C-alpha cells in the first residue's frame, strides 16, 4: 500500500466550519477513485495547515490520481500542496 500525505497552508482566519464545507464538496469525487482504499481529510487550524491522507493499493493508482491536472486543481482551490508518498508495509 501507498500512503499519500497532501498538506497546504490555509489562511490564519480560516474557520473549521468553512473548511469542512469545502471538504464535503469534494468528498464524492473520491468515492470511485481507482485503487483508493481510504481518504481522510486533516486540518490543524492552530497551525494553519490542512490537507488529506490517502491510502492507495499501489503507487500507480496514486500517481494516476495525483497527476498534473489534479495538483493544478488543488493549487487553484487551496494552494500548492506539499505532497509526500510513504510505503505502508503492514
């Protein structure tokens, strides 16, 4: 399995309710993503950081999902994300 951590800065004045609304808007698009096992939205309002953690069956699935167009869409919606891949051996 491959875990992808995607984080980005959010405005200091961002409130949790507004952020939750943005996340709820996008949740349906993850429901039929090939190879995606689970998606968790994350936020650290006190740190002005938000994003998500995705668990994929294979790296190829993650690469396919987080292609150039998706990163551009995320950048336009939020900011340019910091993307990190991790193996999940167990």
